[in-house]
């Protein structure tokens, strides 16, 4: 069987890093990139988990001060703001935990459905971003109930093409949460699920099936581009209208659907 070339892994890694934090669906862009470049040997979802783990490392780097502060407060074993925040993140992870435990095979099967599904979910992402753009702006703190609803949005975003950050940020805005706060919460809530998935693949031997050099190149590409995109997205959520991303997702989604019909 052919092995993925290093430059193919680099392109996929950069695509993952740049799109993970923007509300445009990294998984959808990875699948479309594979179709465009005719990459048939990327290692399936295992490579995607690897480059997702790289962007998690980007998140840890960007938010390292906040994360250290959270855990410093948490390990005081008191119900303080840091403990409350971590508990809210834990609540937000319940829906994705259920999906991971009971629907893992069904979700993985969706990644072979082709560009039509990805395009449809990108269009849905565009709709969500437009709705959240016109929603009444709020400044409420994230409650436990809000955290669970945002977690439901994250669980739905396992569909390829439905943006995780777009879904979670839109859900938070529709709930009236603060824009900057929901962006940070959205980035932090994905850390444990992605690292957990990477750990399971590592212990099951799935990562050993990937070619070493291309995997390293893809990981590094995803990490560096993820650093840039994470810092950029924090500013964009606060300053830029989300309908620009909605327009992009709509165009990309319609293009993917047309490609699936006539390509």
C-alpha cells in the first residue's frame, strides 16, 4: 500500500491548524482537501486525531497561563471560581462522552460519505453563524445549563463539515453569553475529548499504522498553524462579524455539493 507523502501530510496539517479554531469546520476541510489532492492513504481518522491533538497542544500553549491558574485554584480543593469553571467544562463534555462511547463506529462511517455530506454541513454551519450574528448580544456568564447546551452543540459537530467552534460559539451567543468568554470556553472544552481520543489510538496501536516522518511533519504543521489561528480567532470573535465566516461556509459548502454531483 502507498504511504502518504510528507508534503501531503504537511498540507493536511496546515489545513487542520488554520481551520480548527475558525468557525469553518476543520474536519470538513480535511476531507475536502483529501478529495481535491486525491489523497487515499492518509490513515483515515487516526491521522485526523493526530493533527487534532497538535491543535490541542496549540491551545495549551496559547492558554497556558489560564490553564495553570485554573488547576492551581482547583487543587486548593475549595469551591472557588477556578473549580466552578473546570466543573462547567466537565459538564460540557458529557454529550461528547456519550457519543464517543456509544456511537464511535457510526461517526467514523460518516467520514466516508463524500463531499456532499460535508458541503451540506458547511451550509448548516453558515446558517448557524447567521442566526447567531442576528441574535441579541448578551454578556451573561456561562452557567452549568449553558455549558451542557454548548456541549450538545459540540457533540452534534462530530458530523464532518459542521464546525465545532462555529456550533459551540453560536450556541453560546444564542444563550446570551459574553463573546470573548464563550470563545475561550469553546477552545478549552475540547482539550480532554481530543487528548482522550489520541490516547486511545496510541494505546490501541492505531498510531503505529501511520508513516512516522509524514506524521511528524503533519503534526508540526498543524501545531504551528494552530498557534496562529487560535490567537487570531480570539480577536476575530470579539471584533469581526461572524457573517463573513457564514458567507465563506456557504460558498465552500455549495461548491462541495456541486463537486460531488459533477466532479
